[in-house]
C-alpha cells in the first residue's frame, strides 16, 4: 500500500470550489479521482479569473490528482453512462443545489440501489433539508448568515469577509472527513451512506464560544478588529519601517516574559498590567505601551528579539514573502507541477504528512475531457470505437 486511499474510486461531479477541493484532498491521499464535467464548457471555474496557457489558475489550483472526462448531464444516455460509472465507484461527490441530483434521476436513493457500497457526499449551501434547502448560496452568503461576517472587521466599521473562501474550503474538509468516516464504517457494515455537509453549518461551527456566551450569559460577541478576545495586549502593531507585527504574548504566563524581553519588567508593579483581567479592562493603555515600544524598532528586530525569548509573534507576510518562506519550502508546501499547456505551475503542497503512507501529487489538473478514452475504457470496458461514437453523438 503506497497511499492511504489507494484503490478507492471517486467520481467528482462537483464544480467550482468546495466539492473539487474535497476531491483533490482524496486524490492527494491516493484515490483514483475522475472529474466528470459538462461537454464543451466544463467546470464553471475553467472560465474564472486569470489564465495561463489557456487554463484558469482557479481551476488548476483545485483539480490536481484527477483524471478528466466529459458527459452531457441532460442527455438520457449521458445519465445512463453516469450510472454505469457509479456502479464501479466507491465515492461520488456533488455540490449542486439540493434536489438537483434527484431531478436528474441520480439521487442517493436511486444510486444506492445501483451500488449499495456507494458513499455519496452532497455539499450544498444549506443542506439537503430544512426551510433554506432550496436557496442559492455562496461562501460569502454563508459567512453573512452564519455570523462570521459580524465577527470580522473593526468595531466601528462595516462587517467584512475573510480574505479567502474560508467556508468553502472548510466545508470541503468536512466533506472529506465525512467520506473517510463513511469508508471506515463500510469496512464494518459493507454498505455505503449519504454524507450531507452545508456551508451554513460550517460557518456556524466556527462560532464556538459565541454560542454559549450568548445563550448562557447574554453576551453578544461582535467585531474586535485584530484584538484578541481573551487576553491583552495581543494585537497588530506598526513597526518603524512601516511593517505590521502581530504579538500574541499576553497571557499571565507569557506577559512577564514579554516585558522582560522589552526591558520593562517594572510595569508588572502597575495594577493595570499585573494580571490579564486588569489588562483586558485597560486594553487601550496596554496596547499603547506595547505599540510605543514596537514603533521604535523594525519589524524584523521585534520578531527576532521576541522569538529569541520564546514568545509567539510574526511579521505580517506579503504574498512574495510567503512563496519564499523557508519553513513552507522545507515542509514541501510550495511545489511545482508540470502541466501540458501551462508548463511549470506553482501551487500548494500536500497538507497532511503521513509517516508510512504519505500522500503525493501524481497528476496535473486535467484538460477538459482529456481522459475520456482511458477512463471509459478502464472503468466500463468501452473500446475506442464506442468512446468515439459517444463523442460523435454528443454524449461525452
């Protein structure tokens, strides 16, 4: 066994982000992932954002370790072909709006009759049931409805979204975890199951303490900018070279070490500084004290000094600094993939490091329909003439 999911066959009929990200993770762990796309247009993400070598960077980033086939989802013969693929699959991942697979005649109740061992993962905005199930949703809608947006930003400014599609990526992660759990359960039961994950559920799961704080204590958590909610001073500070530094060394265990590194242990005699509860009550005073010290040094000087004292801190890195980060390079989190039209394509590496069965990047993202003959031949036993006929008739 060279990879943990070697031998697992995955049908990726999802598009854009959460679903493709989920399937990419499964592919990184060795699964044979076949991406099923519409003929001619393919995944919507193929037309989004900047392109290199005719390929969207957005698509390339989410679809490595997959083989690509095309199929007309509106053609009865195309649906029959999809069901034939399902018969051979271990996992199917879709992220259409709730009810779409049922309208296609491919709902879970139908597919499990074709393949009782099938694990079908449905990723949607609001889940497969409930009063919102039919509503359209994107990442930012879930951030708004799930409370995350109200927690993000400065207290005297409008709410803002996170800097990346955090809910989409995390919902893809939840889906992958659910699939792994279902595969493990199938080892015992011999049957598959339906995995149902939703963007709104994901956003709400990130609220953590905001929920009991409100329900039990009546406290309504809202925006605090970059200020830590539970200890002080912990915030973003501007250095004299115009660079920002985040210092998170404000617990009662860390703060004495922080002021010692600053050469200001005398402040511990001040009741506004001695304990975290007092520092939280006098947060503005504490932040000014630390901010005044930071602005007399460059960001690198601050980081070097505090890290040398074993304290958590970091300069806010720009993207050009991230792509040259020696730690990320060492961890192989910044890698290059050879692509047939793009050439050398830089991307993120495999996040999960397994000691005995590590994941790997084996395939570049597929061209549209690149593996039609290969996959339909391997999975369904169709010869080249049969695949050619399907292509001529517009089924694939």
